[in-house]
C-alpha cells in the first residue's frame, strides 16, 4: 500500500465544493481526468455502496465508511468491476484501499479540499498521481464558475 495526498484551494464555499464533487452531473465532468464518460451508481451515505464506472462498465466498487456533511467523505474500495461485473480475484477483495475527502473552510470564505488515498498497486499509483491533480483543477473550475 502507498499513501498519496492531493490538496487544492478553491474560491468557493464548502457547501458549493461539496455539491460539485458529489452531484451526479458535475461528477461526470470533473472525473473525466480518470476516464471520459465516468459516472457513479449508488448513494454517498454511510454504509452504502457505490460503483464508479466508465462507459464500458470498468471501474471499482466502494463502501462509504463515513459521511459528515460538508466536512468528510471516507470510502473503502472493496472491488474491481470489468464489463459491469465484479472481478472475483481483485486485490481489493483481499485488502481494500481507502479514499478520504476532507473539506475545510478558509478564512476568505473558500475551501481547502484534501484528498487522501491509499493505493494498492504501484502501476495504479502512477495513474492516480497523474489524474487527481487534473480532476481537482476541473472541480475547482466548476465550483468557482457559478459562485
């Protein structure tokens, strides 16, 4: 496992950043950095399952471990999905990875968003290090655009 962290300052209130991050339409926009046409199925609520997918049905399944409105979202990645079906021998099934999104208001009325990841494969770590900064810049643009 390897720990990664990304953070960004966004000139928009925490409520706006939270809404842009988890809104189904906005999510499709800012997650293009990971795969064009990315979307999710499920609910961002503690104990609920989410599926993060691309248009071909490839992606991951997660469980929401903790959700504190406008403060924190913590996920446990528990499996891979290929062509819409769970992968039986996924390394995540044996050793889940974790993602945490921490939202903090700034004195100027903006938001500091910190994304903490625990990656399970070095090859995937390279992908995350390349993709997350792009995704966060797009999220920033979305949150600031209608503020």
